[in-house]
C-alpha cells in the first residue's frame, strides 16, 4: 500500500468526475 499512489490517484479521479459532470451539463445547456 503506497500512500503516494493513492494521494495522486484520488484527486485525479475527482477531476475526471468533475469534468464528466461539467461536460454533461454543457451538453444539456447546448441542447436547450
């Protein structure tokens, strides 16, 4: 268990999730 890998991975996963949500919201706004 390397804490360095976890500390680097989770912020990246959060960023990916954030961009996915933002992208979906953008598509909804464009459709409207």
